[in-house]
């Protein structure tokens, strides 16, 4: 069974701790200083048995305005609020501030206890009750049930328990998630046990022997024992109060506000993008780059707020911000937080984390705002697509979606839906926005066409050159686009080159005439290979000659025999066939035999035989040539 957390809220001295004692029989003020001063300072905890085997953890917060920091750290995991208002005092500043904290953290359920009714007549209790109803209505809360109580006479305590039980029954169960995560709100040692941390578990479950990392310090530890309210548990489930006894880590290595997390799941970050909502409380205002107190997951971290889409935020307004933290934290999409002003310390805003590990952003950029609007969506598809769009041609790793409020399974399902609908492409582990890919494909075609129009004699653009030009050296997108181009018949491939539009090169009549002339020159040269300079001397444009020769090679009318040396393909074929016949008859040949048979000088014979050795048609043995491994491939009738 999942846990459930009830959190007290209310002004100092209004009877929070007393009512928790009346409900649970537990004293949550444990510090000597708390007992001496008669006020709560730190968080207190007590278990509350509800009907039908349900049980809840109560977090009792201090009401004094100096300890709002502690109140907020206790409020982060609350499912049901227990708003305590003393009948004799009515709504006071921390009644409002605590309620605002709960609202900004997204708490929607609660019960109001009008306490100390033994001190007032029912008329005054009515006045207090109507004040609280007004406050709830103003803050946009629904109708909370009201119960009048006295910790002195015990009046209303059972009714309060029933009301809490009813609200608790309406809270949906938490998603377990892929990993364990618990903000730490207490750290202490117990002799014979060692270091113990406590907190409200946010996601996942843990048991004895499990490994954890304490962030942001990165220290590893293993769980010695799991308890909840002094009872040893097999596993701690989400939404529980849990005490974890830890191996191999000292108390002074852990601070309140650290998080205990399954290792390898989340990294630390200091830049966070978020949506914020300003408090309705008087004087709530945020200016760009204002220094604030960022309360998140039981930690208070100083930060500057960069307003991304506004010049300033006034009470009740909403906007997108970038939080630049002065020390790192571990955040996940959807985490709620509260912002207090630096000095004096007042609750001024709250919000939800949209990008837990952002990079610095400039203000007033429409792209940024549109991505953040999508990340502010509860639809997993909308978020995943926004991340893919933002990642551009680099793509977004599917595994990274886990930091954006999805389990790995949900991430895979989301990607499958997006690709099924043609909105995205999944290539290996990366997700690409379909619009981004289609735009890039157009750029690829344009780059190839531009290249070809400037190099009309070259069949296509070099693959590696294209990849670099597109900035796609890293990642799988380039290969993916080529495959798609092949599939749709828009791209053509030949020997490391890529052509767009059609697979055939269009040559001008002038080019065709030049090609004919070169071929004729090669043919009349017979077995004597022609070098580039031979051909240039015969009148061919040396600039274009190499391209023309490449085209003739592609057409199969010319063979390159040595560097810068070419032979007509008919003569090349006849040469090989003649060679095969000679060696078949005599077993071997000399340079002299070769020269005489084909009728050329030593100047041609020696380099040609070296070429034939290199190609594997012949093999040198002393002064003789014997058959090479490839000679058998030669067509003897050529
Ligand atoms: N007569 C009367 N006194 C009460 C009642 N509840 C609490 N008190 C007294 O009010 C004082 C404050 O009670 P606490 O329960 O400590 O108040 P709190 O809200 O926990 O105070 P902080 O935690 O410091 O914010 C104590 O002296 C209690 O005895 C009640 O129902 N009737
Ligand atoms: Mg108290």
C-alpha cells in the first residue's frame, strides 16, 4: 500500500502540535528548545491510523514566521492539508502564507480544524470559520470540510479524524516511477545503528541492501534497514514517511535538503527552466535577475530568476523563468517548488519544473517560449515532441525522457505513438522531430543540386563532404536520411557519391563531342597507354580532362592503368586476353615476349607489367611473369 502524507499548516500557537497529539497520541515537539519555548521549530512526525488498514504520516510544521523555511521543506510531499486556525485569533499572516505554500505546491485537498473552541463562544467560532472560508475561496481552493476541535476537552477530535480519513480516501495513488527518490528532511545517528536519514519518499521503492546515491554530493551508500515510524519494513513505497539506516556514510556527509536516489538515474544541474505562478499575497513581485530563495525537495537554494517572457511578474501572474542556482540540485520535470524573497523572507511564488537541466537561454525568444509551453503540458507526447524539436538535427535521446516525467516504458510508448502518427522519427536511441528531418532533407537536396550545377561533369557530391557540409558528422540522422532518400527515389548513390533528382547526368553536346574525341584518341593509341599530358597535348582542356576521363571510365570505355595513364577498354580487354593465352601456352613470359607480342617499346612494357602485377593478373618470378590469382577471371575471347 502506498503511503499518504497529511501536513499541518497554520499560524504560530494555533494548536497544530496539540491537535496532532490529540489525533495520534504523539508529541512531535521533541527538541529541548521547543519544549522550553513552547513553539515548534523543526518538523515533527507522527503516524495516524485511518480506517480499513490505511495509515498516514502526519508532518507537523512550525508556525512561527522565522521557520517558514522548515514549513516549506515539510510541505513538499503533502497529499492532504490540515489547516489549523485558532477560534480565538482567526486568520493570521502565517495562516495565509502556509495556505499559499500548499497551493503553490499543488496541494488541492484539505481539512480545516478550528481549534481552541473551548476558549470561545460559538458566535466567535462562526466568525473565524467564515474568515477561513473567505480565504479558501479567494485562493481558489474548493470547499474544505470544517471541524471545530478542542485539544483540552477532546471535542471534535474523532470528527476531525473521520474528515481526514474521507479526504485521504479521495487521494489517488502515486505513480511508482522507475527510480527511488527521497528528499532528506532529517539526518542523525543512533548508537549501534549509525547514520539515519528520514524523508517523504517521492517515487520508487527501496529495501535493505539497495544502493543509493546522495545528491548533490554524489556519495554512494547502501541501505542497512528501512523503517517507517519505528516499524521495520521490507520496502518503502512512494508517499511514505521513511527512515533509512545507511552503510558507509557519516552524518556530516549528508545535509538536510540532499536527496537519496537510485544511482545512475539523475544528474545534478544548476540551471532549471520552470513555469511560475505568483502568489496572491501582498507585495509578491519578481523582477528579472532577482535573487531569491528556491525551495525545492526539502532544500533551500539561493538563485537568480531570469524572466524569459516578462519584464516583471505581479501578484497572481504566471510566466516562464530560468532559475540559475548558486549550488546544484537534482530535479525532475514536474517537481513543484516555492520561491521566497531574499530579504525580508516572504513567499512570493511557486511553480513547476519544466526542464531540470537546461542551458542558458536568452529572454523573449519565441522558440524558447513555444518549447516551454509544450513542456508545461501534461501530455507526454507533447513534451517528447517539444524536446525532439528543440534538439534539432542532433535528436533527443529516448532515455532522457525519464527526466521529463516518464517511465522508460512510457517513453518508449510515447515515441512509438509519435512515429506511428508521422510526427517524429525514432532512429536507434534518438528521437527526431519530423519537421526538422524534412527541412534537413530539403537542405541536403539543395546542397547536392548546388554542387552538381557547379560541377556538371561530376556525377554526384562526395558523401563525406555532404555529411560535413550538413553538420551531421555526429549522430545517426545523416545515414537515416540517405536511406529514406533511397527508399523514396529522391537520392541516388554511386561509388561514394550522391546525386539528387535523377540518377543520370545531363551533358551538353559540346561535352559529348569532347568525350567522343578523347575516346577516339585513346582507341587510335592502341596498347600504348596515354598520360594526361599526352591527351592535353592532343588538344583536350586539361581542367576538364580528368572529369571527362572519369565519365569515360564510368561508361566503361576507358580504363585507368596507372596514375594519370589510361587505355581504351577494348585494348585493355584484348591485352588481358592475349596475356592469358601466352601464359597458358608457355607457363611464363618475359618482358621481351610481352613487348614483341603487343608491339610496344620497353617504356610501356615495364610499367604495364608492374600495373598487371599490382592488379593480380601476373606475378613476378625473377625475370619472368607467371599467372597471378586474377588471370583466370579474364575472358579469353575478348
Ligand atoms: N485551551 C486550549 N488551548 C490549546 C488548544 N490547543 C492548543 N492549545 C494551547 O496553545 C498553545 C500552542 O499550542 P501548539 O499546539 O503548540 O501550537 P502550534 O500551532 O503547534 O504552535 P507552533 O508549532 O509553534 O506554530 C499551547 O499552550 C497549547 O496548550 C485547545 O484546543 N484549547
Ligand atoms: Mg507546533
